[in-house]
C-alpha cells in the first residue's frame, strides 16, 4: 500500500491528472510519518508536457495523500512547460511549486524563457494555469528583460 502512494507524488497538473508520471533519480526515500518523499541525484520528473530537472526534489503531501507542494533544488533546477505557447522554461536555484494555486516561485538566479523572450530576476513567480509571470528583485536589484520583436512574414 505504501508504494501505491508513488503514483500520487508528482501530479504536476493536480490530483485529477490521469497522465502517467515518470521519475528518474539516483536515490529515493519515502518518509510517510513526515508526509514527504525525497529524490536526489540527477532528478528528472515528467508528466505530460511538463518536466522538472533538479539535483534534489522534495515532495510534500497531505494526510489524504494529495500533493501539496514540492521543492526542487539545483544548479539550476528547471521546470519546462511545453503546453504553453510558445513553451516556457523557468530555472533557478530553488523552485517551490504549490499545487493548489498552480504557482511556481523561482528564486536564486531566476530566469524565465518563452520563445526568444527572457526575464531574469532574483525571484520569478509563474502561474501555470494562467501562464502569467511576475518578476522582482530585492535589495536594489533590477529585473532584466529581453523582448524580441515578432518576426511575422
């Protein structure tokens, strides 16, 4: 029964998703009493059009085994959303993904790339469902944007 929980751990698009989840990691540890699972060592997690790559991934779940949030750490940790048009990739030292809000908070050398456009900031918050991003930097830092003109022919 404990291993049946694995199917619930990384529902990138929420608990209702019927798409399979594929996870590769060097090590896996389930801590049921703490309601978390930890993956380490070159983690790659894929579900449908979304992929997370990280050095470490910790998944937190409720008593009902619903995924609450997950934290990916890496140099950098990345989340690619191929369902967005054009596809979006967010990267940073830490990705904090909150499932109920479908929101990813990226911190530590954060970047968001969509097509040829790029945003760099200390912190980027990406709303997965709305495909909306906010970027800001603290302590006098600046948000940097590169926006390419449309090349319509």
